[in-house]
């Protein structure tokens, strides 16, 4: 099973090597289960000799790529599914990362399905694994489908906790892409190799911080957004305003470092202060890139939260999806904290709903 994710800091800049903080969503997840069937499942590519290619419009491309990579790794370990004549593997996928109408919440469903399928196949073949190994296999799978993101959703899904994250360097990713289509390279070699630039550090303090010192309200616009669209729109800005963009990335990394330090020190006030700084940093980037990141709807929601005393910003892909509001409640008695947060949350909920933002009361950070 792979949890969904929400970015707390570092979105956009993470694509270019800046640090990010990503929270696992333990109440929203995706599970994959392999079973035996008499019919071949076209989504399962376990008998491919050469690395397949995928159509960008193929809705099953992440499942196919994940099954191929996992099968190659298991075959190299001499672990293959034991099937009788006429039997085939099929995969069942159950997800709470979409609503009842199939709309994505923006919690990293593509990354979650990639991780979940890889873990399920490794389990089926009784191959031991850890979170870093699964992350690397998932990155290899997404390189096959030519994903151009940060792979932060893969790091979060494979770890299942709040993480500080930096993606592998561009030269590392280019090397991995070329080696996957080289018959002399094994997936074991690629996974065990040093991945330049990659950093994944986990922490278990956030859940406790939320329970004791931090009040968090998460909203969803109901309008799915596309990371790929934003990456394309940003390309022109990076080219034409390279110094300004580098300054944004440096500022983003510094704020992320401050947030992680506050988390390690269990300091809610500093954590929220840094989060507020990152919100300003993102808003400024949105303004100079045409308002794609922070849409009018998201800007309005942020301003509503700020008027009630919360720090708030969008999380993840630009143009829609989710936003998170948070406020430190450290130093307030238990009874006073409950009364204060109840009244403020009720006001924020009422005003967000009036502005077309759905408050996701069952979404929990971890």
C-alpha cells in the first residue's frame, strides 16, 4: 500500500534540485494486489525482454512500467511467479486518492500506483526490499514513461512518513535512462549504484506536532491540476529569467531547511513562521509567471485563512488541487486549545466552503 502525499515546502524548486518537505497522507492511500487469472492482464508486463515504450495517453502506463521494472528486478534475483499452464497474473487496484467521480485530489496518485504495484510484485515473488530500493525502482519505472517531475511523490509513497527530499541530479537521471535500455546493465546494478544528488531523510515528529502544538486545515479546490502543464509553462520563465528563478530556488531551499530544523526541534512557532515565508515565496513566483500556481480561487482561500490567523499556501501542482492552512497553538491549555481551534476551524471551514473550497476533515498528515 502507498499513501498519498502533500508538499509542505519546496514545490517547483524541487524539480531543479532544491530541497523539499513532503508529508505522507496516511488516511488516503492506494493498494495493489496481485492474483492469478485465466486471462492475461494487459497492464502486467512481466515477460518483456527489452524496455518497453509508452504512449503518453496510455492511462495504464504507470502500472505497466512498474510491473516491468519489478519483474526484471525479481527475475535477476531468480524469483518469478509460480504459475500453472494457462494462468496469468492480474492486478487489482483500490484507491482513495480520487473522489467518487474519479477526480484526482492531487495527492500523487501516479506515484502511489507505481510504488504500490512494485511493492505488491516484490511481495508476490518473496523478494525483500526497503523504502530506498522501492523508490529507486519506481524512479526507473517513471523514467520509462518519460515523467518530467521531481519524483517526490515516489519518495513519500515509498517511505510513508514526512521527509526532507532532494531529487537525483539531472546527469544521474540521464545516465539511468540510457542504462535501462542497455542489455549489459542489470536493474540490481542501477539500484545499488550511488545516485548523485539524492537525499531522503525521514522524521516522525509531524504527527505528534499536529496532535499537540499545530492546528492544520486542508482544503481541496475540486479542480485537478497537472504538474506537466506547470513544468512546460515554467520552461520559458527559467530561460528568460534565469537569475530570478535561481534566486527563488535558493530562497525555497533555505526556508525548507528552516522548516526541517523547526520540525527536528519540535518548535511549532518556527515551523509555521517558515511555512508563512514559503507561502510568500510561492505567491511571488506565481505573480511573475502569470498566476498559474496560485489561481484566483487559491489566492482568495489563502487570504481568508490569513485573516483568521493561519498561514496558508497551495500544495503541489500549480493551477489547482490542494492548499494547507496551519497555525501554532503551543502554550495554550488543552481545554483552551480545543475551544480556540474549534472556533477558528469552524470559521475557516465556513468561509472556505462559501468560496468553493472543500475542507477535507479526514485528511491527516504524517
